[in-house]
C-alpha cells in the first residue's frame, strides 16, 4: 500500500498517471510551448552554458586539453568530402551518424571560437543532407538520427545562418524528419511506428531525435512540436522504465550507450528549451544506470558481451555519462569517463556535457554488484583499477528480450589481463530471419545466437527454451569471496524439473567455481561448455589454457571420472567464421535424478600458486554460508 501511495503522489506531482498495467505515463500539459526559450541556441549547449564554461576554462587544464582535441578534429572535418545518400543494406545509419558527428564537431568548434570556417563547413553538411531525396523512413532510426543532427546544427548555427539558408534547412528538416515523425505518431502514411510502443533502444532513439528536431524550430513551426513533444513524452516511459530497478539495460552494455545517449539528447533538450523534462528523468532506475556500463566492463576493458553486442566489444567513451553525472550528482560516473578518455580521446559532446574530474572517494565502487530487471546480471571482481584482476560476469533474465540470445546462465571471465571465457557477440543482422523470435525461427539455428556457442549447459544437444525466464535466487558479497545463484529451471524443461547454476569467487577471490545442479527427468546426454580463444592442453579431468603468455587451469571436480574435450567453434559462411575459437567441453551421460557439474577455473598468478582445492556443497548450502 505504501509503494502505491508513493507512486500516486509521484504521478500527481509530475503531471503523470498510472495506466491499467501499472506503467507510469507522463503527460504534457496544454500550452506547454508558452515556456519555450525564445532565443537560439536553445538545445543543451546554450549561451549560458558556454559563458559559464569560458569563465573557468583557463583554470581547468583537463577541459583545455579536451577542447584542443575537438578543434583538431573539426579542422580535419572541414576538408572531408560531402556526404552521399547511400544505403547499406536497408539502412542510412552510417551517413546519419557521420552527419551527426560532423555537426557536433564543427558546431562546437564554431561555438567555442567564433571562427566562421567551422560554421561554413557545418552549414554545407546541413544543406547536403537536406537535399537528399529522403532520410530513409522505412528504417525510422535513420530519420530520427538525421533529424537530431540537423536540429542541433540549425539551432547552434542559428545566429550565423542567413535567412535563406535557415529556410532551406528548416524545410529539409520538416520534409524529411518532422513530417514523417508526425505521420508515425498519428499512424498515417504507412510510416513505421511500432517503435513508439517498444521497450528498447528504438523508442529512445526515435523519440529523442524527433524531440530535438521539433524544438529546434518550435517558434516558427510550432505545429510539429505540438504533436511530437506530447507523443514522445508519453512513449518514452515504456523504455525508460526498463532501467528499473537498478539501471541495467536488457540489450547489453553496447546498446546501453545507444539508448542512453538518445535519452540524454531528448531529456536535456526538453530541459534547456522548455525548462522541464516533465519528470522523465525521475523515472525509477535512470538515476543509477551510469553504474551499468562501468561495472559490466572487465579489467581487460571488454564488456560482459550479452545480447547483440559486437564481437570483443569494449568500453569506449560515452559522453552521456557526463550528463548522468551532472543530472544526478554522482561524480563516480564522470570520473570513470575521464579515465576512459585518457585511453581514447574526447569529442564535442564531452564539451557539451563537461563535468570536471573530482576523484571523489565517496563513490568508491563495491567489488560486486547485482543488476535486476528483465535481464539480470551479477558481476564480481577481485579488485578495481588493476588490469590483471579477476572478473566474472554472470547473466540471467528472459530469452525473448530484444537482441537476446539463448544464453541464460552464460558467464565471461577475465584474469591476468586476458579474457578466458568469452561470448562471440552478434552475427550479421542481414542473415535470413535474424530477427525471428518464434520457437522455430531460423534465428535460433545461428551458432552465435543459440545455446551451443555460449558458456552454458546443454541437454540432449538442444537449445535452451526460447521462452525461458530466469532470475537470481541468491547474491552474496564479502571480502574473501562472493557468489550468485540463478534458477534456470524454465530453460531446461522438460528435461529437468529443477535447474540451477551457481558461480563463486573462491580462494580469496583468486579462482572461480562454476557449479550446475539438475534434477533430470530421465537419462540424457548432458554437456558443459566454455568458449575461449586460449590454446588448450588436456589431461583427463584437467586442462591448461594458455593465452598471451598467461595460464589458466581448469579442473573437473564433479562428476567424478569425467574428462575435458576440445571442440572448434568455427562455422561456415554466411555465418561468421569464429576462426581460432575453441570450446572447452565436458560431454557425459546423466541418469534420472540429481546431477551436478562442478568446474574450478584457477588463474596461475605471478608469485603465487593457483587454487587447487575447494569444498563442494549443494547450492542450497551456499545460501547458508
């Protein structure tokens, strides 16, 4: 009763309501454009923000260094060839993203210096894309991203652009971006609009891009904002509530960035142009989502690579983390982003949302963290800020989430600066029926998407159940070790009535125990697998994995008498080849009733002996330790 009361109060304060499913719906009041900021720029990097930045620029060497890099990038962008309307597969995304990058680079350089060479080059890019025949409305992400790019360019260059140039850009923005957007919201013209009811990245990208474009020209053409802003604000909670309760993103950390940066573009533009985001930034989970990409990046820099993340996807720069740090007052987010920038380089959006480094110890990270939601993730590590540290990421959730694979219970492991257990990532999105979700969809025959490529158990050579759901039943963290347990029962029906996987950091956080327990319905073939790039030497129930001059020892503790084998993960075209990738396997036979795998993975640490012995207890006992 108390939670419902709090939610109702929250809804009233924000002008929101609760629909029949319990979902929060945020409403925009009539006449909302009366509060529109009249001058330009009004989108995110306003003159007030610029002035404040100039006031402390000279005393902030980090900011000065970032600005120098951004100006160098803009100088290179001036001489780049014109953009061309070129579809790759069904998409124009590579063109829209390059336009966005150039607009931010050149537009920011002009804002910072007043040098018209940057403004001229930016204006030329805007005219080029506005002269395109269309922005590919059949793949609406293309429209949304280009609308965002042109909206920012129009707004930031407004004072420089002649009237005729403004008119040309504004007409292109309306014709190719805002009119298709309005038709999509109204369900007219055959424009794809399923995204406005979706719970994943398409929602934030399409709504966020259209918000930016509509607000850019709202004083001259308010009819577009009057449709787009209320519709987008109503749609966005469907996706934003997906961050609840702990900030996890079910499409994985790679798509986290795509979804979250467009969330930031949209909400920050509402705030700067209308002085409010209508309470969207207060939705549950968004304030803590900055922890997710930080915790799910291992010491190697590689992500816990679930969903359709790219192969060997790693933590790169994410300027929207600065927005999260500023909006929610969590300097740990921005300090981590500064650390990443040192390995790569800053871009214009880092200037737009700049937060000075603080090295604030208040948000010193815990070694372990559980993220709950439609996909649940537990991450464990031996220590932070040591590239050789031990790290394990462990996944549960729902097999039907967008971009999901059949990989409940999958784990990845770093140690000694090497990723030992890894996920292969996505395959080619253009493969036939790649997006099929039915039980018999061709999607589940693709090796990278089905269970056989992942570090999970398979029974009788079958995939996990396509509709399976799982969750953590236990999560425990203490200085000497940590563990998580996932209930995988629905993934292995009808073969097993109870199925669990536990992963434990043991031996003073020096080794990893992977333990699986089943209650088998009848005798079956059962296999344990781990995907790895390592060279493997076998010796019955033990194996030595070597990679980059480092060594990991694997040992089968249960079942007694089982032996490791090695299989190739290579596939034939048109699937990705996976050349050189191996599978460390245990293939055995299970009788009806209780069955258990227990495998110990022990890195060979410099100056110390690998962990050799651990006590095996039923997973139920782990909870009582």
